[in-house]
């Protein structure tokens, strides 16, 4: 699938006074975000996003199962992978491992 980009403006496109093209002098004068933004903004963006990492991280595996087994767990609703993990854990406990 190719990404379609909007066409580039022609070379004779009107100049935008509100958004001029940056010159070398402008880049030289520009400060870092820490210098320009109000205090506290950088810290807010520096915080980790998403769910905290677990101490016992899961391992991704590729596993081929019979369709009726997967559909049976999915039929019970959301959380089917967690229930499947619990079922496998119970089977290990029953086998004495």
C-alpha cells in the first residue's frame, strides 16, 4: 500500500508572512525547548507513557492451536488470553510442576 502525499506547492506559490521560511540566522538564534518553554513542561513530556512494566514480563510466543480451542476461549469474551494462560497454569499445577 503506497502513501499518497499532497502535491507540493508550485515554485511561484504566494509567500506566507505568518510562516516565513527559516534562515540560517533564525536557526542560530533559536533556543532549545528547555530554554524556551515554561518550567515544568519538559518534565510533563518526559514522563513514561503507557502501562508500567511488570516485574514478571510475559514472553511472546507463536503457538498453533485448533480453531475450536481458540474460539471456545474467545466465546467467553474479552480476556480470553489471560484465561488461557490461567488454564495452562492450572494444568501445570495439576501435573505437579
